[in-house]
């Protein structure tokens, strides 16, 4: 491949990567941190999403992961109200 061809390919790849990064991050408008207590354990997680509801749900799912064992406990942990929740706009 010629030098101009390599440069053009590199620029195209960088432009595509930049577009992917921008499109992913631009949809994240709210960040929430939740604390979950389940099975005598507590865990904290943070997530961002387009809405406060989605960010809270994703943060709770992430917080439940390490403290729940198996699918049944993961579902049960996801259904309990978090001990605390803090959200902020990005």
C-alpha cells in the first residue's frame, strides 16, 4: 500500500472510531450511583444512561452482580429498592 493510501486508511479508521465514541457518549445524559443491600451484603455501583430511570436500573444491576448468586438472586436483588440513590445530569 502506498503512503497516501495508508494515511487515508488511518484517517478513515480514526474518524469512524471518533464517531462511535461520540455517538455512545452523547446519549449518556444522567449518571446515577446506587447502594444495594442484599443477602447481608452491600455494594455500590454507578451507571449512566439517557434517562434517570435507565441509569438507576443499570447501576442497580451492576451493584447486584457481585452480591447475588445465580439468576434467581439476581432477579430478586434487582427488584428491591436501593438503600440510597444519587443522580446527576451530565
